[in-house]
C-alpha cells in the first residue's frame, strides 16, 4: 500500500492520497481510559498519550500499524493548554506514530464523553487488503 503526501505541512499533512486497494478502518473517539474505563490522569499530556495509544491499539487489533493511519481528529477541551504543551505532545505523538503524519485537525469542544477527559482522538486508517 502506498501513500502520497499532498502539500505537506510541519507536523501533519494537508492531504494523504492512498491506493484504493486497502480496507478502511474508522476508529471511534478514544479518550484516556484504562481497561476499566477510568481516566488515567488529570494531566493533559498523559491523557493525549493514552488516547493516542488507544487509537493505535484499535488499529493493531484490526491488523494494521501506526503507518496505516490516514486521518486523526483531535478534540480538546482547552486549545490553549494544547498550544502551551505542544513540545510534550509532539514527543508523545512521535512515541506512537514516529515520523508518520496523517491529515489532522484539532477542534476545541465544550466537553467530552467523560467529564474528566481533556482529549479525545478519532481516526481513520487504510489497512492492507
């Protein structure tokens, strides 16, 4: 499977063109829940790290890996906190995604599924057929 970056930007891609020979995986919004559906920490970066890990867990369960992710939508309850901690978020991002940058969007929202959640990440992946 091949991907072509369209108009790459710093830290994400404006577009990602893929060969249609794969299977689409739609990943529901993932918060920083542990196996008991409890938020792992009050810390924004820890929540980002765990939410992204949960996304990758879904991708791996479907037979893929981080490189198969083509789109991420990141919902945050405080975009200022995201901006202030961008360096730390970037470190956690690279821990899970390496230097793979799918198309991404950041959206500030009033609240998430769990009152303690500060971050929720949904995505889409193209898996080998």
